[in-house]
C-alpha cells in the first residue's frame, strides 16, 4: 500500500474521531480533506480545490430541491395535517387489535410523503399520538416506541433529504431514487403494522397497560347522535385526508408521471402546502416567515455538508485508497454478498454513534467505488444504504429519533431507555426489511 | 469590565450584519419559490418555460447558502454530534470549552482558506465576464453571486473566530455574559 493510500485511510479514521469528539461534521471533513490533498499535491492547489469545489459543487439547478422540500415539510409540520391523518387512520382501524399503533404508523407513512426528515415526523407525532395512545390504555414504552420507530419512515418515503444527499454524492437521479424508495417504504410500514399485530397477540403486556385495553382507536366519533348514512360516514373519514392527498399527489404523482423534476415538485409542493395552510387559517405571515427562516438554516447546514463531502471524495480519489482496497477485496475472494454484508453491518454499527447524514457523507463516496466495481444497481444500492443508515436512528447510545421523542415529550417519567426499549421491536422489523430488500433487488425496481 | 466593552461593539456589528444577510437569504428563498412556480405554470399553461429560471435557481443556492452560513453557525444549527462534547462541558467545563475553542478556530481557519482562494475566482469572473446560460438566449454574469460567496464566507470566518474567542475566554476561567459574547 502506497503512501497516499495510508494518508487516505488516516483521513477517514481521523474524520470519525473528530466527528465523534464533537467537531462540526463539515469542518472535520474539510479539514482532513484539505490535509490529505495537501499531502498529495501541495497546499496551493489544495486550497484552490477547496474554494472552487465549495462554489461549483452547489451552483446547480438540482440543489434547489433542498430548500423547497425542507420548506414544504416545515409548513406541513406547523399545520394540523398530521393530526387529521392520525384521526382518520384511527377511525379506519378502530376495530383492529393494536389499531391505534397501526394508525400511528400509517399516518406517519402518509405524512412522510409530505416531509423529508425523520425529526419532523418524530416531533409532530410525539405530540399527537403519544397522549392519545396512553389515554387508550397502551403502555408508555409501547407508545413512544411506535412513534420513534415509525418516524424513520420520514426519511425513507420520498421526498427524503437522505435520498437527495445520496443522489448528489453518487451523481444519480434523485427522481429515480424517490420512486425506487416508494415500495420499500410501503413495505416498511406494513412490516411495522405486522410487528404491532404480533406484539398485541403474543406480548399484550408490552402493548397494553391493563387487561381491559384493546387498543382500538378513539371511540368519541361514534356517538354523533343520529346514524348518518354510509356515504356521509365515508365522507367524514375521507374529507380530512383531501389536503394531504393533494400534496402527495402533486409531489409523488408529479415526479412519477414525469411532469415535474424533483426541484419543480418541491416548489409546487411547498406552495401548495402554504396555500392549504392559509385556507385552513393555520398560517399567519409571521409563521410563514419563521418557517422560511428555519428553511434557510436547514438548507445552509446541509449544503455546507455537501460542499465538504465534495472535497472529501476528491481527496479519496487522489489518495488512490479505493483502488488499493478494491485489489485487496479481489485478492481476499470476498464476493458481492460478502461485501454487502460487511458494508451494511458497518453502516448499522456506525449508526449506533453517528447521525445518518455524516455516515452517508463519510462512507458512501468510498463504498461507491466498490458498488460500481461489482456492477451494482446504484439506485438499489442507495435504497439499502439508507435503510441501513436509518436503523441507527433507533439504536443506543445515539438514536436520534429516540432523542427527539424524548426532547419533545419532555416528561421526567419517560427515560431515554424506555424509548429505546419500546422501539426495539421496530429495530428488528427494519433489519428484516433491509435483509429482504438487499436479497431481492427488484423490490426497489418495481415502479421504475 | 473593560474587556467586555471592548469586545461587545465589534461583536454587535457582526451580529447586525449576519442578521441582515440572513434576512436577504430568507427573502431570496421566497423569490426562488415564486420563480419555480411561475416557471412550472408557464410551462404547463403557456407551453414554454420562462427563460433563465433554471440558471437563476442554480446560482441562487450558492447565494442563499453563503448568506445564511454565519447565522446558522451563530444559532448553533450546523450539524455535529455533540454528545461527547456536552458531557465534557458538564464534567470538565474548562477542557470542554478549550476543545470548543479549538473546533471553532479550525472552522475559522478553513473559512479563511476559502475566502483567500475564492477572491481570485470572483475577480477573474468579473474581469473576464464569465457567465452561465446560453449566449443569445439568456446569460447571467457569475461575479455577483461569487462576491456573495466571498462575503458570506468572510462573515462565517469572523463568526467562527468570535465563537472561538468566547470559548477560549471561558476555558481560561473568564465567563462573559453569554448572549452578548456571541
């Protein structure tokens, strides 16, 4: 192994250490990339590379997708659309055992089609679903576990910031990634519902706080006095879903039907969300301004990371480390399956102490060399990478979704440990779905 | 406190400038939203896109991001995993603050690098009238947005250095009033 490859390896390890020690991720990536490039080609060209890649890497129409989808997600989060979804799903599932838990999962899945982050899903549904589930006789652990678990759908079901970032790093179509994620995302939601059903049947003590609990959905709405006709009742269920339906149709339908590029879908979706919020009188100009302000901050922090990722991947290429490792992997006789298992295990392991975005930024530029070497379908590779990375949202010590639930709930009687324990069944479900999508690549190709 | 007074004024200016840049960036996002929707509307109703929207959107992102960078840093929103650092700040406050100072200083130096090497890029773009787009159809000079990049990076550098200085003060046992010192 040559000198340059050692430098490359040192930079990766250094990155992991610095990020863990609390340095800003973008700063750590830039620092070590600058160092690595300087060691290979000298400081003057390294500096020029850093400056020009920071500018050129973001001067593209494609990047418009980031602020627009962030804006749409934030607008939807400040309206009561999530609440309507939860209510409607609860009504539909009220006769099912564990139905309220499933309602949370399904409401989250649909909500995820309007937002791109799991943090938004986790905080919105902590406020909506946890009190209601507890009121209806579910254990606190189960309630917070369902919310934390199903929040991961936020970044799996498109639009999703993680897919945008993956698309940028891997230089593949974000629209195609979005469409490829629909079926695995739906599959994940189904797996979560099945998990709840199994828990309710075999571990009722985990789900229900007392023997009488049946886990049906709110019964309040049954007592409307007179008995409305079936059509009226159907309309009552469907009506609150119309605004969300419009948003999902505009975004996913627009991209899938080829009417919109992802950037355009984000723009139209964000505007539609604002109009819906205004019509429902849930948005004031002040609220809109604050949401746009927040959009700017999220955009700046993500694009700053992407700038850093750009120079990092150039550093990797210059170091020649991927080629060295490729040779090594061929010599070791580790085939495609061996590589995949190692790679996914590494992502899950890193996920226990790093956040999803940094894992993608540090590992993917590097793993892509192997994926292309093995002639893999990069879209499928993206889908499994993101599922694997998202598993880390639920694992201790640093499961971000669990911490968001804890922070939003802000109750002394609910410890972070309760949330980790409660979301453990969903962690298992995620591993199963990951294995399935990894074993059957065509799952992510169904709609393409 | 003489030191605090000496410190407060430049920090106040920096704060003022970053807030102003932040306002511009926020308004710019609204413009971006309107531009894209007009473009989509025009494409689907009139049958042709609005000339120049694609180029303008591409250029906008760099502008928005660099205008927002300093304020995002100030409000502590740049992504980092702070579990170790927070624990350090609780148990060994001085070491925690010293680490924080080093991290912010590093950020400041990197930003200085970007500013230093971005200035020639911006001046060359101005002197040679670089543009994006298709000549004869629509072109947009790149120097304005490159100047915004230099300005934003410079402000971010200053913000990093201010944060580094205030953490360093704390590491040495001098705790300035938290809000003002940022």
